[in-house]
C-alpha cells in the first residue's frame, strides 16, 4: 500500500504539462512547455482571489463560455499564478507571464488550461472556504459598538 501511495504522490508532483505554440528555435530549447505542479496553499489563495474577484466560478457553474471568453485576461492571470507557484515569483512575474500568455496562446487553449486547472486542483471546493475566511476577517476588523454615547443614548 505504501508503494502505491508513493507512486501516486510522485505522479502528482510531476504536474500537468501544456505545449504552447512557439517558433522553431524556442521549441528546440524546450521553452514551449508550461508545467503546472500541484498548488501550494498560498498559490490556491492567490488563484481563488482572482477567480472570486472576476466571478469566474459563477461562469463555470452556469457554463457561460461566452462571458469566459470576454474575461480572458483574468484567466491568463490565473494560469500564470498556477505556473509560477511561488510567493516571490507570483509577486514579481505574474504581470509579465500574463501578457506573454495573452500574446502566445489562443483563447481556446487558455480556456482548456483553465478548465484543467480548476478540475485538477478542485478550486471550486476551495472558494467557499476562501469566502468564509474573508467574511470572518471582515467581521473581526469591523468597528464594534463601544457603548452609550455622551448624552446617554
């Protein structure tokens, strides 16, 4: 049983690899591949933040693909966050990689990659947890009623 578990973990650590159209020189160097490994918790949080901010989860649930095509830049941003999968790389390289994906891939390929990411990492299951924690944070940070006013009301 432990051997099967180790084999499954090793396969999951390899991630999912996507090929992106590129000139022959870039293909020769092997730079036309985008590998996305399982998300770290911080990456899930950033990914979920973009999904919630642009309400992509509602479009996925209702299968509104026309609206997904209109919001292709946030989808490219989600893919960039997933590929970078590190706090510092996400912070500094997300805008660059988002633009690179927007100009190098077709929208159908971006949508396909996004759907695979959502299914692979079960982001839909994580968004209610993110909403709960955001709600709890707002509740804790909201000002409390400090008692009676100066005139006794």
